[in-house]
C-alpha cells in the first residue's frame, strides 16, 4: 500500500472515529446540566464497540466489498443506536449508534434500502428529540429548533458514506494509473523491439552479403574488395545512427532511398529485379509505412528465400498506394514473423493493411496498402 493510499484511508478512519466519538463524549461528560450517575466507562465501552464495527465496514466498503456477517453487524448497530438512550436516559447517545447504523446501511444495502434506513434514522433522532424536549417543558419554538437541528443528523452518515465512495474511487484511480503506466511501458518495449528488428535486420543482412562478397574478391580483385569493406563500414555507421534514433523514437526512412537500396541489395544478392515505381507526393506517415515494408520485404527475401528473381512495384490503386513484392523462391516460413507483424501494425496505424503469403509455383508475395491521405492515428 502506497503512502498516498495510507493517507486516504487514515483520513477516512479519522472521519469515522470523530463521527462516533463526539456523541460518546457528550454522553459520558455532558456539556450542560447535571452529570449522569452512570460511570463513564459504559458509554465509552459501547462507543468503542460501535466505532469498531463502523471502521470494519468502512474499510470493507472502501475495498468494494461487504464484510462477513454484515447483516448481523448491521442489526447490532441498530440495537446499539436505539436501545441505550431510552434504557439509561442518555439523551446525547441517540446520534452515536444511529449515525453508525445509517452509514453502514448506505454501504451494504441496495441504494433504495440504504436511503430508506438513512431517512428512518433521521426520523428516529428527530422524534426522540421532540419527545425529550416536550418532556422538559421547552417552548414550541425551541422544540422546533431542536427538531430541525436533529433532522440534520442525516448529514454525518451521508458524509461518511461519500468519503467511503471517494476513497474507493481514489484507490481504483491509482490502480488504473498503475495499469496504464505498465501498458505504456509494454507498448514502448514492443516499439523498441519492432524498430530494432526493422531497422537492423536489413543492415545486418547487407553487412553479411558485402562481407561474403569482399572475401571472394579479396584475392582476385583487391580494389573491389576494398570498396565492399568501405560499404560495410558505412552500413555499420548507419546502423549505429539508427540505434540512437530508436531511443528517441525518431526513425525516419525514405521510400525513394529504400527502393534504390533494395534494387542494389537484391542485385548484390544475385536476384534479378523488375520494378514498377510511381511515387506521387503523399503524407510522410504513409510513405514511411511503405518504406518500412520495402525494407522488411527485402530483408526477408534475402534471409529466408532462394529467390533468383523478384518483382517490386509501388503504384496507386483504388485511392490507395500499393506496395507489392513478389519473389520466386519462397522459403518454409508462413509469412507470420515478428517483422511482418510489425509492418502490419504500422500499416494499421495509418488506416492501411499488410498481408503476406505463399502463391502457386513456389512464389511469395508481400502486399502493403495505405490510403493516399494516410496519417498516423493515436
């Protein structure tokens, strides 16, 4: 339990104790008239019992439940509120137990029944006050004033019930905030994992290809091998820059750059590429989704297929931009990897879609579609 939760619960308990303590103190030590003959220990002891039962119900109600045996304790509070006053002549006692009974009734009974008990408690306190004031021979105006004052006795139980409801709402709010924080952390972890996969997958595949090519060229064409090694260095720097961008949630990719890089990378891998690219001006969010689709599709093609040829197209179709990448060397996967799932997630965020799967003849196709005016949604 956090410090703020403890503070809220202690405030509730303080209110409950004060609600019981004031009438009990007035009963044991009257502020006007002759002192009672009874020893103060009896009203204080009964007050402690009433307060204990009230606190027990307050804590349970604040937790959104009813305590075991609540019906018996509610009946006990009704008896403790109604009997000691006329039995021992404790004029100030009526409010103590009756207030506790009304407050607990609001906590454990259905709303209508709880309000009915609150009204009955107010009527009981008011009626008892009128009877006692009449017996003392007070003037009608004073009796009316005391009756009105007693009728206000419905306020403390209602206030305590409101405090219980507020405490429960605050606890639920804190729990919700914790859940939202955990969900935000989880989303951020998924984002980092997705960006790391999407950003580094192609870079590492390109490093591997260029490394193999540099080894083959090292003995027969050292200058060409040197060019490939320099390309590896450039790729490593780009990957390092991309890692820094991931921590800032700032990983922009260019569709035109990715398309050019895809043709070069597939050519280096020995894949013949036919391309059909038409790039009208589109919002950055939509273009980035297509760029990520190109990057992921080419990475998967290189890593998971034996393709010798591929078709890459980015064209407008039916009010949407459509990326299609088809190769002739489908691997054993079913197109449901985490990378393709990340592309589908990016496409969905701008109102688009992404699908991938096998085609007849050992081919594999990736299709990403985004609306022409696609902008990222929250």
